[in-house]
């Protein structure tokens, strides 16, 4: 990935997450075993801490189950409905 790409600057501005942190997370997932729930939990916790977003146990379990079972939504709309606030 090219860290000089303005795309990453835009992400940093919108999320307040340093692009160095984004690259570190991307590097850590490149060889991760997503069938291992503990690996997925650690990744969720790291992303939550980095972004400053608390992840409830309920939401963590839903994410872990979706990732480890291979049932992740294929589009952003479905993904945001899955993990967005309950109405």
C-alpha cells in the first residue's frame, strides 16, 4: 500500500485514526487465521481501541460469529445494518 496516497489521508481526516495505525492493523491481518475466534476477538479489540470506539460483548460476539462462520455480508449496506445501532 502506498502511504502517500491521498485516500489514506482522507480516511485519517474522517476517522481520526492515524494512517500508520491503519497500516499496522492491515499488516497484522494479512496472515491472520479468521477461523480462530480468539484471533478475531483480539483484532476487534485492537480496532476498537485504535478507533476509540467501544465494542459491546453482544456486538463482539455477533462479529466473531459472522467472521468465523464465513457469513459476512457482501456489501456495506448489509454490514452497517448488522453492526449499526439497534432500533
